C-alpha cells in the first residue's frame, strides 16, 4: 500500500507552502515517484490559493498532480447526503486516478478561518484515505498559545480517534526560542510556583503531546517578499513617518544588533529591507539620517525598546519627519518582536515563482533525510474499514457481480425509485421494481427522477398467477390451497419472495414502507434457512467514525440461549469475512472477564467457549463490556491481555433488547450510517430496510444484497 501524507498547519502563517515544496524537493532527490492529490480545486467555501503552489510543482518538478472535485458549494457541505456523495467521489478518485507512485501528498482543504467544518473535512479525508498527518507550526513566546496548540491536537486529532499522526515540523525557529521554567502542570502552575527545570516551547510541546519532532527550520529573513502596508497593518504599531508605506516592498530583513558597528550594518543592508534596530543603538540611528544612500535601501524601519526619555530619540523623530523614511516603533524588546513577527505570512504564496523556488531550496537543507528515506518500500498498515472506504469497497464488490437482479417490491416509494436508478446507472445491480409502469413513471416525474431504460418494471398483476402453484407446494403443510394462495400472492412481498425462491431474481430488498415483521416473515416461511444453520439472525453494518463494525443480533432473536448466541457469533463473523472485514468478535456483557457474575454473564461465557470449540481459528473474547471492546484506553485497564479488547469489529449482544437499543442509540447519537438489518443464515438473500431509510441507506443495502447473492454462506475462514 502506497503511503500518503497530509501537512496540517497549527495556526496561521506557518510557512506551509514552502515547507511542502522543500519536502517535495527532498523526495525527488531520493528518486521516489510522487503524486500530489488535490481533493477540491476551487470553490466558494474555501480559500483556493493552491494555483501558485500547483504551478510551481508542475513547472519545476517531475510530479503528477491529480484533482478530484473542481467546485463545491456551501449547501453541499451542510447537506448530509451531498456531503456523503462528495466524500465518496474524493475517495473514488484517489483510488482510481492515482497509479504507480511511491508517495502521495494530499493537499489539505484550506479556508480563510480555520473553522471546525474545515477540520472535519480534513479529518474525514485523512482517516478514510489512511493518510499520515504531519503538523507544521511555529513557536510563539506565549505559554497560552502553546496550550491552544496542544488542545487542538488532543481535541481534534486525539488519541481516542484512529487518525495516524506521524510527527511535527517546527518552522521559523529563532536562535533563542523562548525558555520557560517548567512547572508541575502545563495548565496550572503549582501553588508555590517552584520550577522543576528549564525547558523551551518545542520541548514542552513534544512532552505534552507525545508527537515526534521530524525536523525544524530556522527563520530566514531572505525568504521575504511582502508589501510594507500589509506588514504595518498586521503589526498595528505607532508611526513616526507613514511616507511610502503604500508602495514599498520588503524583500529582506536586517537585524541591527548593538555590538555591530556602523560600517558593518551599512554594508550588510540590502535594498527593500525591513530594518529592526533597538533604540539603544544610538550610533546607528544618529548616523542613519545623514546618509541618503542608506535610507534609500530601507523600506521600513522598526525601532524596538523605544523610549522617549532618550534625548537622541526626540531629535531622531524631528529629523525623520523631513525624510521619506517610513518608521514604526514598539516598547517591546527585539526578541519579543521577532517572535511575534513569525506569525505574519513572511513566505507568501503570491510571491514570484523564482522566490518560491529559492525558498524551496532553503527548506531542503533542513529536511530530515532519514524520514524521507523511510518512505521507500514501506507502508502504513491499518486494521479497519473506515466509513467512506467501506462504502467504496462494497460498491466495487457489487460492481464485480455483473447483472445481479435485485427485486424491490415497494415500487411506488420515491426513495426506492431513486436508489434503483442510482444502482442501475452505476452498475451496482440490475434493479427490478414491482408496480404499474404508468404509476411509477408519474411518481418519478413528480419527484424529478429520470427513469432510464435500464430500470425494469414488472406489474405484479401480470405475473402473480405464475407463482400460485409454488406457494401452494411450499405451504401445503400449513393447509394452503388455491383460494388462500391467490389472496396471499396479492401481497407484493410474498410475490417477490416467491420470485427469489424460484431463482427469477437474485435478491430482495424491502421495508421502506413495511415493518420488519411484515418484510421478513415471507422469507422465513418460503426461503427458510440454510441446512448448515439452526437459526436465522440479523446483522447491522455500523459505519462508526473510526471503523466499520458488525452488530448482531439486533432484529430477530429476542432471547437466545448460549448455543443460539454462539451461532449468531459464527454467522456474523462469516458475514464479516464476506465483506472484507477481519472478524474480531466481542461477546458483550455487563461484565468483563471474571469481574462479575450473573445468569446473562454465564450465558455469554458459555457461548464464547462454544464458538472457540466450533471455530478455534476465530479471534474472540467474552464476556466483555462494550467500552472495553471498542476503546483502547479502557481496554488497557479492564482487559490488558485481550487480543480483541479495543479492536473489536464484530459485536455480539446477549439479547435483542440490548442489541436493538444499542444500535439505535449509537446510530442516532453519533449520526452515523447504519446498513441493515441484513439477514444471515438464509438460503437466499433478503434484506430489510428501516422505514426511515434514506436513499443512501437503500443503495448500500442493495449493494450488500448483491454481494450476499454471490456467496450467501461461507463455511471456511
């Protein structure tokens, strides 16, 4: 698997563009094939200042650039279905358009303000594409700024989430970045204010986040190319003279230190310079006004440690007003001013291409070459399907099952029609609607649905008599006769189930307007279970933020005994394998291990032992509490020796009450997609829909049914 990285800025103006360019140059020098993936090119929601960056990359590097979404609109982000389709498109383009590459740099989505929405999109892209996050930051002289950065790391990209954080790069580091006395707590100094040791901000960050420092880049004044007015507006300092601030450009910075003599300072100041000088440097300030050649080099003069008590300062102010020299001042010391200056965008993307290339070569000198070399012949392995990835996976599996006929008996429901059109247009299934063709076309017209020729519509009244004899044959033992059969077959679900039983279709999806009982009862009566099973159970695919899990049984078996519970676990594990999920089975109880006793705990324990006996190759643990099964931090406390705890993918509940309640609570509270219930153990696939199912839910239930139709039962894992 090719590795992918995404650089995320912690704060504004961290020099992300030139840092990325420097990394690209280092990758090229290692002869690695690199692809830049741009998820969204330009839009009205986000800042799209990627064009200059892409131009530099394509012009000066032999790199493939792949685009996904060209435009995106505000409503697309806030509309759940549109956002889901957007993420699906990005994932599909990433997997289909990027070929034969060693490393992928995924360009993050940007905005003028780093909103929660932007963080969510970048997080969703990173976690579903298995991207390694690399933070880029500068260090301020403010302890509270450091605390804010640590808070962002823990709250947005925290350890409880499955996102992969590879490290951090610190940019614009000055020689004496702030040294603090480290107290007992970063957030709360102890009552006595007694320091334990001296430590700088970078060390503090690494200590409190545990994130690896990849490398750091010093502040380089020669990388600057900015309008004076922009810098003045950012600094908001007092002026002595405002002349020329609207037309001057800064292309270098000169720091005039006290120990430098005048001649040295004069010779080392370039044209279009920002000159920073302390007010205590009397010699420089007094001589500056005497030499017009020196003044003409300076675009802006900043005086630090400014103090009107100095007589020569008063004289300087009087004289400077007669010149064209622009001067601003601050009472803060020089080091403080430099630390603050780092937060201005010194390395602006709108600079000339030539300037960006110069910056790229400077950054290259500081890139950690061992880190770059680690991308050779290596990949980051993950153990889960994330939501978008799972949806893409099952769509692809369904597409490989050419021309599977999925019957949808509720042909008059607009959601069903929309889902059928999508599945047929995208080669997921050949969908068949039951109903009067004229009525269905009218419903489609009213709902702006374009029915194509690839949707089959069958009028049930035209075919129902063909299935009467089969219904009588299947239900003769229950007293079924021709009169009764003619009445029963008027029910489209019964008719559809008979069509599936005889092999006229490959799968059945129903339940958008019917209860679960009404949807699956004909299947239980007519299709029945496979001979290798003693019961039929149900499973839900829960597309959780950090993994896709199977929950069972949440719809069929009210109060299974330990033998039935073990079979539900086996069926669910086999379903996991069918859909590409590595089964790690957690047998849920209110107790973990031997911590509790009770009838239900013992039932779960007995079921777990039976599964181990029947399928010794299964990874299973139980009894185990839900939090221990799903959360690593809890697992480390409650079940440190368990190979399932914290990593479960198949969740087996002890009874229907627990299962049904839990899946609905998780679905609604976490606002996740839940696909199912999918029936397990039947000879042929019938799947139920929630009456509140969205079009998207129906689409993926159809896809599941297609995959089941290929191989309803797996006997070996």
